C-alpha cells in the first residue's frame, strides 16, 4: 500500500512539474526586446509587425519628406545605399515627416553625397 502512495505522489509531482513548464513556455516572449540599464523594456517587437512605408533620397542638402503614416517614436529609418566617400546625415522623425541634416564638423574633409534610405513603422 505504501508503494502505491509513493507512486501516486511521484506521478502528481511530475504532472505539476510538466504543467508549469508547459505554461511557462507558452508565456515566453518571442521577437526582439531591448531593455535599458534599469531593466525597463524600451523597445518591443514581440507583438508588433513592421511595415515599410517607402524609400527616399537625401540629395546633397538638408531636407525632409512627408508621409501621414510616419509616427514619432514608432518610425525607423535605415540607409540602403551610401557612397564610401560621403557622410551619413542625422535623421529626425516627427509625426508626418522625416528630416535629415548633414552636420559636418569643420575638421572633416568628407563630402555630402546623395544616399538612399528606407523607412517604416512598427
């Protein structure tokens, strides 16, 4: 009789263990998450889909583009082509627009060159 009780306890413990493991696996986040030094979540693509809104070219001057889908804090910009002898401008995002600024330090001998970029939201 004691043997049956011991077997029953082992089966119950194993069932609880596997149930908790299965539940924990289902709750595991998937995707890209970035945390700051304090452990706060600052970027999460676990439950979001990214959308490409368009592409653009900078030309050689400061400028901007407008698109009603651009949302400050949710927009990404990536340079897709840049000549090796040029500089990458600083991109800024506001609701409805992306602007770029070719800020060049006075000691830098590089040139402003036309580059292409892609942008979207997450």
